[in-house]
């Protein structure tokens, strides 16, 4: 299992800076995970107040992104890192961008949940949406865990799940279209469900992006846009 060592510098201060910024990324990730959980709960329980409250959480996520990005810029200017240290800083900058976008998608689900709370709840209580949401939540959590442990192999396993998320999203979309055809009066409500499902699918994409950054960080190989098979092949190849 390939991992990096963040305690290899002569400067103890530099070690502390790198560890601190990595921990801040994980703290940001924890807040984003809470956003997703709250958005899904607001949606499935019809809690409009909780749905609207996610906007305040998103403001905190945005602040954290700006602060971490500024710290990365200071480290680049002051330390002029190279090799694995430079890859770490670049991976962090990219990761926090995806985390911020995950937060935006969670906020979108929260807004949709607040609107859906005023509509009649379906008998299945959005079970397909709940299942998709749970799957995506797991991807985000495991992607952050792979980042925390700098584990490229674990990152590949998380990325593998994106295809299943896409399949679930497509199935839910087909089901929603059928509902709208059968009952035109439900179109507005079903569209909100479809937009929520789309936001969850996008969260899965962002989790996959984070996994790609982990592979880049550990292996030094850029696997963006290469496809899952190429990503897996790169990780399995030992230098």
C-alpha cells in the first residue's frame, strides 16, 4: 500500500505546516459530509427549516476553502516545495475546490428539500433517492479517508463506485419520467426530485475527482480523464 511520509523534512516547522493544512482539509471535509447528511435528512423527512439552514453551513465551507487556499499560496511562496511536497500542496488546492462544489450541491438539495416539504410526500418516501444519497455519502467519506491515509489503492476502490452511482441516477431518472407521463400534475415535484438526484450524482463525480488527486499525490501520475481502468492500471504498476 503506497503512502507518503510527511515527517521527512529537516525543518520541523515545515512538517507541522504540512500536517496542519492536511488536517484543515479533513475538517472541511467533515463539514461537507455533515451538509450532505443534513440535506438528505431534510429531503426525506420533509424538514424545510433544516433544508434552508444548509446555506449557513455552505458559507462556512466557502470560508474554509479561501483560508486553506491562501495558506497553500503562502507555503508555495515561502518554502518553494518540490517533488511529493509540491504534489501534496497541489492535491490540497484541487481537493478543496471539489469539496466546495460538493457543498454547493448539498446546499442545492437543501433548497429543493425545503420546497418539496410543502408537497404531498410519496408513499415510498423517496426510497430510491435515499439509496442514492447513502451511496454517495459513502463515496465522499471513503474518498476523504483515502486522502487522510494517502492510500492510492483505496482511492481506486472508491472511484470504482462512481459507475454504480451513475447507474442508480439513470434508473431514478427513467422512473421519474414515467411518473410525469402518468400524472402531469406531478411534474413540478418530480422535477425537484430529479434535480436532487442530479446533485447527488455530481457529488459522486467530485468524490471521484478527489480519489484521482490521491493517486496523483501518492504515485505522481495524473489520471484525470483517463478512465477507471487506466486509473487502476497506473496504481497497480509499481515503479
